[in-house]
C-alpha cells in the first residue's frame, strides 16, 4: 500500500453564476458558519494551468449549471439542512430532499433543469410529492435523515438518532416507495458507522468488494465512540435486509482514528474533530469522499465560540475531499489502516452542505442552503451539477 499522501486544493469551475458568500451555509451556529473565503469564486476566469493535472484527474468534469428548489410548506415542512447537513438524491431529473431534523420527512421535486446563470435566475423545481414523514412528528428523540439513495421505484432512507449516548439505536434504514408508502425500520451492520450514504458499486468492483452496493458514514452527529472517525466503507447486497450483514472494508474507531482528534492547536489536515463527510462514491479505481473540515489555521477549541467544538476563527472551515485507492483498502492488514492518498480543499464560492453522486449518469451534485431570493423563514437549496468524464 502506498505511503505517499498528498494534500492539495482542487478548484471546480462553476461557470458564470455569481454567489455571495454571506448567504452560504445551512445554519447560523458558529460551527456551521460556512467555509473560508475561496481563492477562486464561481465565475472567475481561471487559467487551465492553475487547475493542475491531478485536479483534473479527480474533477475533470463539465459544469452543467445550477437549479433551485421552490420553498413553500409542502406536507407541513419547510426545507432546512438537518444539523447543517442536507440529505438528497437525484434520479431521472427528479430530486428527493430531506427536510429539517424535527420533521423527519422526504419530499420529491422536479423536473430539474440546470442552467449556467445567476443564482436568482436559476430554474425552480416544483414539489411533485409532499413530504412523507419517516418518523412521526412530536417524537421527543430527534432522528435526522443522514442519507438518501434512489434505487429506482424506491428510496433508501438512512437515519441516525441524534444523541445516542448508549449507541443502542438500530433504526437505521427505511424504504420510501414512489407511491409514498414507507417500510420501516431495518438495521445496517454498523448503525451510525454505516448509516450515512449509499451508492451502487460499479460492476467491475462488485466481486472484489463483495457486494452490489456500498454504505458509509462518518462523525456527523454527537457521541464519537459510536461513529467512524474517518469515512467508512461497507459492502452489501442491494436489498434492505442485506444492510444488516454488510461487510466493513474500512472503519476507524476512537482508538484507531484516520487523523488526530480532539482539540488541537492546529487541526489535523487529514481528519479532525471538525471534519464531516457528506457522501462517498466509487469513480474508476478510487473511493472519493466529499465533506468539509476546519481549524486548519486557527486551531480547534471546545466551548469557546459556541456550545461544542469550533474553529477558533469563524472563517476557518473548508469544503474538503478525500481520495482512497480501492486496492489499498482491500490490501490493508486492518480495516483502520487505509489512508487517503490525496486529500484537500475544494475551492468553491459556497459552503457545501450535501453531496450526491448519480452513478448511472456520472453526475456529482453539490447542495448549498443559500437561496434567499424566494423569501420565507429558511434559506432554500441550490443544487450544482458536474458531469464526470468516463473513468
């Protein structure tokens, strides 16, 4: 397994859309205040040589444009990122979108149209299915929806109990059918360690990895000991019951984290207390994870600026990626041994609060709760689309 790890910044060109940093992010809390000012904002004329060949190797994609989602009360729920994270899925130009953490619902919007234009002029996707409650309202325990996967005719809904100090929650997975009916609940093998995202494994890797689909997660909710301290990877068959027997291929514990943890003078650039992962997917021979990190310049402290861990400076947060070789994961002696061979900042003009990779179309969708043009009590999502070249 290669011991060479590179840290670098990758710039995604996002066309002519103009974005104001003041509206970025899905929460007003200090730890979710957005990302550091990007060195290359969308719309900037960036010479190709500044992108770098390695950057093109990961995100050598074509920008398809941006779309917005109509912000109204659909099924008793407004749209809001759940604890700073927006779970969504896209298939056949329709969007499944989770509402905020206390609504526990999923709605459908579309058809989607992406245009390279100013954000306020971007097309609006209408609601075609009001929010369906996965967990009933009024539940005293919060069950945020962490990930969605559209399997064609049904949507896998991955949930976690927000504050599961005993780590005994097994209500990880529900199935939302296109007709609005819900089957619940199933268990995933790793519970909070695996109930974060789901994707299909490309056919060429299914035999080697031991499954047709992957599950993954990271520390996106409290209680560290129940989470993978770094992005996990599980292989499973594509059925709801198959999630319970998923095989862990990469998993990090508090005893064996992917990076240095807890408060630090300067946050570990590999992975730290402020790192979050929104999704992971296979492209070519790599497992690529998209998320964010923080505290890389000012450091990390506890209850200094907010109620939990924070970067000491509010603008010390970054969109981030981690890139692993699948063969390195398979060859590792232990499931906590793999390390990303490349990681770094995704330089954008907005804070990413959710990501989804459509493996059928090769399109990466990034979500930011930043659209203020519609009014209302909440910022609504803007979805940016990038088509990947064939791996």
